[in-house]
């Protein structure tokens, strides 16, 4: 082959070389895409088993469900439930601090595997994540100044408070409209701290603060000037949050809850935090459904 022939064929060889690189790039990109797609299809349960650790999002500002003692220990009903779930799954528990907003966003971004965070199962939240079966039942109502407010109707038109991100806001709106009153969002104050909400009632800044009954009982028990109304603005049905459209982890959590209930461990945990001798007695309003084998 002459030098002239080599020169004439040079551009073709360079073009073929570029084509090879382009094809290699496409193949690598396809492999990466396929790997990412596989990860998306992988269940959270598989990651838990491989890791040997269950990362549970738990609130630390929500006694008696979850809080930290002066000694720095995580305690509460949800803490005990999370510990029992990890044991049922045969893994260790890693507790991750969440609040009323991050308990959902952390699930969506994969920072936690499950949310055991006193989270009521609502239709709005179900659009973002999935839930286990209900594992705790209660009601929502108001804490008020003793002798000032006697019934829910006494709060109509008055300045009231709710927790930021709480479905108590929707429950109060629904109670008002159901009973023929209008809902005025301008008189609703949202608090990022539950103790601050109760203190606002004590100081007279708001007429009432709506929250879960057991939370109000825990926060207001030592204040003789406060009272909790018997009437409910809505029910509270807590579920454990899991990633959307991941039936494998949802089933595993449901089966673990049922095993805990069947063994009697759930009853012991409930008695510890909500029994008659506890600081916040809450009579059981439901029970974990146990499905038959077969």
C-alpha cells in the first residue's frame, strides 16, 4: 500500500474510530440506565436485609410516642414498636430523627426505610407514600383554659392553634363545615413546636390548641389551669409509612405487626405507654387485624 493510499484512507479510519467510541458510550449509558432501573425496582426490604439494619424514622418531640430523656435515651411507644419490628425482621434498628414534615420526605428520598412516627393514615398522605395497617387509634381534640371553654362550639370564630403539617387543621375545618359553621384560616395559628402551642393556650394567646388526645394529655398533665375537651374533631388512625408502590416492604411490616400482636408483645407495649397506670391513659379503640395462615 502506498503513502497516498494511506493518506486517502485516513479520514475513513478516523470516522470508524469515532463510531466505535460512540457505540461504547451508548453501551455504557445503557448499562447505567439498566442498573438504575433495577435499583428502582429493588424493594426496600432487600436493602434492609443486605444492610442488616432497619432505618426507622421516629419523632423525638412527640411524647409518649417518641421523645428523648434528659439522659439522651430514645423512648416511647413508637420506639418500642420500631424495636419490635426490627427484631421480627431479624435486623438491628437504626433510629433516625424526623419531624412532621421530614417523616414523608425522608421516605421518598430513601433516607429512612420506614416511618414509625405517630403518622395518621390520611388520603392526602396516601397520595405520597403507602401505609401499613393501623397500629394505633386515638382522637383529636383541643386543650383549653379551664373554665373558659367548655365545648367545641365555644371555639368557633376564635383564634386557635394546630401543629404544622398536622391533619388536625383539616379535621377542624371538616367539623366546622359539618356543623354549619364557616372555616376561617386566618384565625388558625400553626406551630412547629407542640409545647409552644400548649404554652400559647396557657398564656391566652390562643383559645385552644388541637392535637392528638394522648399528646395533649402528656403535655398538659402538670398544668392545673388547662383542660382537654372530651369532644373529638376527628379520629386518629396511625399507620407505619413505607415507600410508595413497594408491596414487599409493606407486607413485611404488616406481617411483623401481626406477629407482635399475636405474641402479646403489642399489648405489653401499649400497656406501658397508654394503660390505666401510665401517665397518659388511652383506652384501646381498635386492635391489629391478624390474617389467617393459608
